[in-house]
């Protein structure tokens, strides 16, 4: 679904007038957001969804998506790289279980003094975010029966969390 299509659907549920008033923007701008962009149009407005996408592309930073997901009451999980056919199920399973145990070790160590510092919380968060992505890769590989690149994904996550 294109961003303008999503906005058009949203405006069927919430009036453009309400969005305009609540955001302090012109009604015509809100309607322009729901129109398909025209390559030859000299005027027009890039909608906020496309702006968020553009910001992520320019910065290469997934924290934008993480922030939006958090505001929506959820969380962002980065899709793993495409997986190829392989029979490395047992090593992949062992690696993901080990990495989960490592994360639990970090949590236990941080909590051992009955206090978790900001630095420890950030470390736990970083490890958890990476592990969610790696776990999603494992689930996708399980669903497709593809495990060749999973080992690389796990190794990459381990290297990132060690840094």
C-alpha cells in the first residue's frame, strides 16, 4: 500500500477537517496528502509518511521506525536479510538459544546489585533489540526451511552486541 492510499483510508475514518484543525494545517494540504503524487506536478505536498521514510533513508537510522512504533504502543523489528536454502538448523538453534542465554546473563548481572544503571539499561535494550531481529530471522528461516544465512545473521548480531 502506498502512503497516499493509507492516508486516504485514514481520512475515511477520521475527517480531514478534524485532522486539519488538530494539526493546525490547511484542509487542502490534508487532502493533498491523500492524492497520488504526480511526477510532472510543479506543486503538491509530500505527505508526512513519505517524509518519515525519507528521513530514515537519508540517515540510515532505524531509530525513527523504533520511535514511531513505540508511539503506537508497539516495537519495530528489522527484517533479517534474505535467507537461502541450507540444512544448518541445529547450529542455528543452538546459536539463538546461546544468544538468548547471554542476554539473560546481562540482565542478571545488571540486576545483581538490586539496581540497574542507565548504562546497563541501554546495554540490555541494545541486546534485546538485536535479539528480536535475529529471532525474527530464525522464525522466517523455520517457516521457509532456509538456514544458510541465518548463521551469518547470528554472528553479525553477536559481533554488534559485543561492541
